[in-house]
């Protein structure tokens, strides 16, 4: 979620930072938030399923990390499990 927020803030920002519309919530922020949550849930799902043989505390911590840093986790997941063909434990 943090990686997506950085990307959306830099790609979708307007020239006027003090411009507020609709009570301070713009359509770009709403769309970015929805996409960020979807990507975070997807990466959390991958982390939860990939760590099914780990202890519960480790599984929850890895899933939380994957949700918060979903962009980085998805890049890691792609290289580790798809490119290098290392299976989930």
C-alpha cells in the first residue's frame, strides 16, 4: 500500500497542492485508494497461502508485511517464485 501511494501521489498530483474539491477528497485519491487496497489484499492472499506451513505468528507477520508493502512483495514474489521457480513451502 505504501508503494502504490507513492506512485499515485507522484503520477496523479495536480499542480496546485492547496486545491480542494468535494470536501478535500478527489476522484484520483479515491481510485488510488481502491487500487491500493485491491493490490494489498491480493499480495496478502499470496503471502498467506505461500506460508501455510509456517507458524501462525510468522504467517500473520509476513501477510501484514505483504499487505503494507504490497508493491515490493509482489516484485519479490514474481522473481522468487516465478523467475527462479522456487516453490512455496
